[in-house]
């Protein structure tokens, strides 16, 4: 008898707990939930500038979501970082150094593609860069505001990507980029960046971009965001460390960059 009463009490208590946790009317939308687009909101994270044992490399590799590690070719830890990312289940991209309109040439790194190269030199350099980064399934541009606006050069790069079955992510370092137009013409899967997390290296700016990312993830069906290892690497990893759970909480899903390609 006592046992029965205790059981009933336990069941009642459980009912109260469940009752408290589940709202009576589940059909009404929670005010905390963002609008329903009828599709899962997706976020793809890309981290640039791996390959030179840069600051924040380890923190980024440990992020609890799939991301694309954009690895620069011909650098001391190019192979190590590409293999590391692959082992962790992340996507590997060749982070191809391309000439910018402004900026120091030494920021480009070895094997950079510049507008002075001949067609054959461009083909050789992009082929060598792709072959230097193991496990790469796509490329994106490092800097490149000048080269990505150059139709002659981008046509060669995209043609090589097509031959090798690689997709092309446009980092969007210029609004004059011809990548989207040429990729569609040549039938190369492509997508472009929506937000740089750390285009300015200060902690306060990166934190602000983290808030912007959460807003984009709440309002867009698809968001592509790029951060960096290097000078801002640790701040960016910290900001991502707190933004990721908030974004997931809001119902958005982190997906591999390949799922964003059109
Ligand atoms: Zn870069």
C-alpha cells in the first residue's frame, strides 16, 4: 500500500515537472524562436590562413562544428594543417594567394597569382597550389581584390577547378569579383562569403561581428562566414566559442561549405 502511494506520488510529481516544462498550447510560436522560413537555416563556417602554424590553429581545430579549413600552399605546416583538419572531419580548401589592389606583396605568400603572369604561368601556379594541399575539395581566395576582378585570370583558375572537380568559394574581397559570373558560365559550383568576422583585428570589432553573425544566422536561410587564424585567431576562436551554442540554440544548423554551393 505504502509502495503504491509512493509510486502515485512519484508519477504525480513527474507529471508536474513535465507539465511545467511543456507549455499547454504547443501550437503557438515561442517568442524566442525566429521566423519559420519553411527550411532549416544553415550556416557554413570557413577559417582562412592555415599552413603557417598561425595563432589560434589548435583552438579552431577543436571547434565543435564542421568548418572549412582554408590552407595556404607551400608553407611549413601546409600538409600538417590539411591532414589535421581532414582527420577532425573538416573540409579542406586551397587558400590561393591572389594579388590585391592594395597591400604588401609579402602578405601574399609563395606561389601567388598575380595579374602580370601569362596564361600558362597562371595554369601552372593554380595546378601546383592545388596539388600541394592534400584532401582539398575546393578553393577560396586569400586577398585577391585585383585578381578576382580579372576575367582572363579567373577563367583559367576556374577551368582548372572544373577539370579537377573542385568548387570555388568567393571570399568577396571586392564587389567587382567575376567569380560568380564565370563559375555559372563554366558550370563550376560556387558560393560567396557573407561576413568577415575579423577584418579588423580588435577584440571589440570581432565581438561585434559575432553578434552580426547571430543576426544573419537568424534571418537568412544560408549564411557563409569567414574567420582567420593568425593575429586575430584566438579572439575569433573565443567569439565563435560563444556564438556557436547561441546559433544552434536558435535552431540554425552548421553545415559543410559544400552544401552551400550552387
Ligand atoms: Zn587569407
